[in-house]
């Protein structure tokens, strides 16, 4: 897997994965989807073997997180005086 990819979302069925990926892709963010090989080979689409991980390029992570409403942490935390 590309070293510049970051996990943005874990879906628990193919329809959810396609909806989330489509939302991001329609806004110009490339999404790479990965499913557990055993689940894919056996046609399992729910549960742990049916999980689908959605990855985006590191440079797109902040935009993708904002689109999906995911809070991101920053290294620039304010320090108490």
C-alpha cells in the first residue's frame, strides 16, 4: 500500500463504503478501498470480515475529514499559562 495513504473511514458493508467513497470522490478526493482478503474471497459483506477500509492521500486527509465531519487533532495545542 502507498506510504502516503491514511485511513479515513471504516465501513461495515459495501453500500456504506460506496456512499462514503462517492461523496469524497465527487469532491475530487481519490479514495482507495481495501477489504479483508478472506471476506472478499468468501463474499462476506458484513461483520469483521466484511469491513471495508477507505484510505485517502495524506495531503487530502484534512479536507476529507472535514467533508465527513471527522474531528482532527493538531500538534499545535494551546498551552496553559
